[in-house]
């Protein structure tokens, strides 16, 4: 599995409430997305940086989504280009269902 950390700077700081409103608008498009295991929307404490932490089945699945069109959409919606950092995620602990996922 791969974790992609996506970050972008916001032109002006936003509140947690405003972030929740904006993020809730886009959340449905990630439901049942091919290869996406989980997504967390992120907002920095100062409200100036936002993004997401995505757990993907593979890097290929992530790259199918992070297209030039997706990058343009993010830049237009939030005011700056996203930066993406990939991490190997060989083990994931998920306390809600009480599971440990091991990527072999």
C-alpha cells in the first residue's frame, strides 16, 4: 500500500468550519474510487495549509487520480498547486474496526 500526502497553500487562512464545508462538498467524489482505501482531509492549525492523506492500494492507483486535470482542479478550487509526497505503508493499524492491514 502507498500513502500519498497531498498539501497545498491557501491564499488566506480558513477556519475549521469553512474547511469542513469545502471538504464535505468534494468528499462524495472519493467514495468507491478505484484503489482508494481511505482518505483524510487535512487543515493546518493556522488554517493556511490544507490537503489530504490518502491510503492507496498501489502507487499506480494514486497516479491514475493525480492527473494534470486533477492538479488543475485543486489549484483552481484552493488557489495553489498541490505537492504530493509518497510513502510506503507496509502496515496500517485501524482501531475503528480493530484491524491491522499488512501489505505483502
